[in-house]
C-alpha cells in the first residue's frame, strides 16, 4: 500500500494501561498490547497516536512521569530468509558507567506471525538483572548473545496484528526467529528512557571492554527525541 507524506491523520483513539497490565509487565518483564494505534497511522511514527499511547504506557510501566522520558526509534526490515536476532538483553549493549531506566516498544507495520520473526520473550527474566553476554561475531560487529544456555522451552512467542505492540524491560531476554516466509517483516522499534545516571563504580561488562579494545572508547551520549546529548 502506498502512502503519501503530509500531516498525520487525526485520531481520537486514546489508551492507558490497566492495573492488571502493569502487574503483568512487572511480573513477566514484557507486555503484549493488542491495539495501541490505528491502521491509518501506522506510517506515522513520531507525534502520532502510537507515540502518545506508547509514551503513556512507558510512563506507567516504568513508574516515572511522562515528562522525564525521551525516545528514539528506527525502521527494521527482516527480508525473507533473514537471520535470527539472538537471545540478548538490551542493557548489554549500553555503557557500564551508567544506570539505565528504559523499555523497548516493538510496533509491526503489518500482521506478524511467528514464522516471520515475531518477538519472543523469557517471562520473568528481567528479575535476574544483567546476565553475562558474549560476542556472536567479531567484537567490532557488536552482535551480542547470552553467554550461557537458556531454557527456550519457557519462551513466549508474541505474533501481532497490525496496530498492536509489545513492550519489554531493558533486562528482559528476547529473540526473533529467522523469517521463513516469502514476505519481508517490517517493524518500528522505539526505546523510552530517562536520562542515564553515572554510577560510582562501572558495572562489570567484559564484552563491552572487548569491543572498546578494538574500536576505542566512543563518547558518552544518549539519544533523546532525535538528538545526541552528552552524558
């Protein structure tokens, strides 16, 4: 379906998380929302129904005021035959010198089945804190996965209809399978976070040290609503 660019279509669709949804997120570390935006606004990804409702969910699930949250996002395309995204925690990619309060939102731009590479989560894994990771490729490629085997039998696959979304804690283990269909899988993930806070002592993250030994130490920044801000 072709879309022309211009002002997003108007929508009065409003949504807030229920107390039960908040409890489920805190218990399991992820949450499936069957409908967070309208079909008409799937193509509009900032300052839209999706962004407003996703921020409201992020605020409630993280227990912080909406005004404290910044966000960033990007398009991803998993082509037919596209490889899996290995089991990992988002926190594992971040700087050991800072504490983070963040969650991810995953919005498919069409119906997504398990065969296309829907999100998979390990319920309750966020309660373990950050676990050890390793490089699945050369350190400069920055492709991480958990260092120890996990019980994949406990994983929950979350296929979604267009207009739905998943939310996950930054320490929830998650994975997407290869796309075994003939159609590309399109999605728009976002991250909502408060400003990272410097730690007195860095978190031990030897996989980050390995990458820094190869590429050097990048400047400390975080992305807030499209801007790179120093830390």
